[in-house]
């Protein structure tokens, strides 16, 4: 299939573009949010940058929408309305962000012609999607291989924009863990953390934004992975850490309880319990190794790449076939005997 999709979530796209399709990624001169192209990522040759002017000439089979504004943009650029004239699915990456969360209505809630694909069961549960058909396709990860050494008596953390997002990402919880072991923090905007947290010297090690290959090798040296997020979808970095073979300490919020089995570390909404487990792992390297191996085994089974791609292939084929059938019926009904 020929799939139109914007580069919105690079980590998720790293897996999605490993399927058997051709992926058209819009690009513009500004390389902004509406035309980032590949963004310099090392993606397969089946990913093709396409200028906005060229899109109208492409024979697109399906569009994977990720922002409500893309509905109008696709129509403008291709001349085809998503759902009614062009097969489409809406990929919802996020939890509801504002208002009365249990009653948060999804922007496509009244669109019966565009199914909404959630990345976690928690997200599907908390979004009110109205008449829209909903599905869950859980994350899949390109396996980086077992790279855990745990040689550093530190806790690895990956958070993008930890100061701006603060309580959402559990940044306010970091000082309590830094008293147990130094934190090695990765991610965009982490250079602002020292001023924001004001921790004693040696408790915070800023690694910054590094490419995935470097991240995997560096992160795996930490004794355990800390996932302090309160209110986000399941972080890909958490699943990558599990693939690396790291034991995990995860705040018991959103989808974490489903992603991390008890034998892989600890999931709890009791921060003190997580801190106690952190001390156990720091003092017992063999226990850390055992839990890390359990984390990797679980991640490979439940968040492996092939499982993810197979599920997407099924949904994309179904959406395309349904639309083709509808068009055929409309043409037949409208023909002159």
C-alpha cells in the first residue's frame, strides 16, 4: 500500500516504517511540523519524502492521520476528503489533556467513517470516542538487543521537556530518587533541569538528547530504569529499556501496570515503595540482572516489532478494502440501467 503520513512522532515512526509498504512523508522548505520529512532519521528506502505540491499527483491508498488539523490539510493538498474519498485512520498517541478527563470527547468522536487507533488500552478507555470505531494497536519496538550491564550505580531516566511538563512527567519526583542514587537523565530540554531542581552536586547527570543507537548503549549501563510519568501514554523509552534488559521502576499510572510485570521490577503509585525497590536493585546486582531479563522477555513477547506491524497491516488492509467496497456500491447505485 502507499501510505500518507506526517512525521509527528519519530520514535513511533521508527517502528511503523519497517512494514512492507511505501510511506509518503510530506516535506517543505521550512522542515517544520507540516513538512519535516524524515528529519534525518535512518529509515528504510521505502520511506519517501514528497513535497506538498507533489501530493496531488500521488496515488495514495490510505492516510494515517495524527492531528485533527490534518483532515483539512489532506483535503487541501490531495483534493480528496479523508474518510469519504480517501481511506483513513486516526492514530491517537495521547491521553486526554484537559478538562474533565473521564468525559473528554475526542475530536473525531462523531466520525463514523474514520476509525480511531489508540496506542494503549488506557487511552481508549479514557477518551470518549462517540460514534467512531475504536481499536488498540499497542507499541512495537525495533529490538536493540540485550545491552544491559548495570555497571553504573545510577538510575537511568528519559524525559523530553522535563521542566516544561513538570508534574505530567513526574519531574517533581526526581529529587527523592536522586537521594538514593545519581540520576542519568536523557531527553530534549534536560539541560534546564539543574537550575529547576537545585540538587547537590553529583546527584544529577545530564546526558541530553542523544540518537537512539547511542542512547541504548549508554542507558544500559545504569543499574535500573526509572519511569516517573503521571499522565502520558506509555513511553517508548520505557519499552526500549525493557528490550535492553533493564529492570524497571515505574509509577503506577496510566498503562504502566500492563507493560511491566511484577517480576520485571516494580510498578507502584506508592513512591516510597519504588524507592525501596531501587535500593534493593542498587545493592543486589544479580537481582537487577534477573529482573531485567524478565523485563526483556516480556517486552519481546508483548511489544515486539512483528506483532505491531502485523496488527497494522490488518487494519490498513481492512480500511482500504471497506472504502473500495463502498465506492463500488456507490458507483453501482448511481449507474444508469
